[in-house]
């Protein structure tokens, strides 16, 4: 009996690590468990624990994790910063907006706390 695919993603001092082989989890690491929603029951049984299934799971990056999980999402919460950053090296994957419906849009101007104007966007899968 094989267990569902299960990945631990570790955030250590702002760096994302997917432990493999001899990598060790260290004190202070933030650990995220990544599994397909349909596999949660099998994972719980394998590790002999139970929990309430989360109502919402948020994927908070980085770029490779976004690309790997975008197809699983039923909602997108995006913040679009209205500025072009010349040194940017990681990007959110291309979105096929024919598959999504904009449900909320909240625009904000630059102010003393935010250098650039930005918009919060919420999309739901059609």
C-alpha cells in the first residue's frame, strides 16, 4: 500500500528548502506539508493522526510551488503591484483568465506605507 505523494517544504531564514536525503529540519524552521486534497485521508491514516480538513489552503510561494499547484486551486488571491521591477527574477505562472472569474477587486494608491499603488484581486474558478 503506497502512501500519497507528500512533500515537506521548509522556510529557513527566508530560504525555501524541499528536504531530500540527509537534509535535517532545524529549530525555528517553518514547515509546510503539501499534499493533494483528495489524499489527505490516506496521509492521515499512514501517519496515524487525524485532523479536520482545512477549509482553505494557501500556497504562498515561491515560483516553482506556484507552478506545481496552480492547477489544484479553486480560488486565487493576487496582489498586483503597479510597478515594473528591473531586477525581478521570480514570477507567478501565466494564468488562463478564460478559466477564472474576477470576484473582487480592491485598488490602493501609493501612500506613506506603500511605495507603489497596488490592487488586491480575487478570482474563482469557472
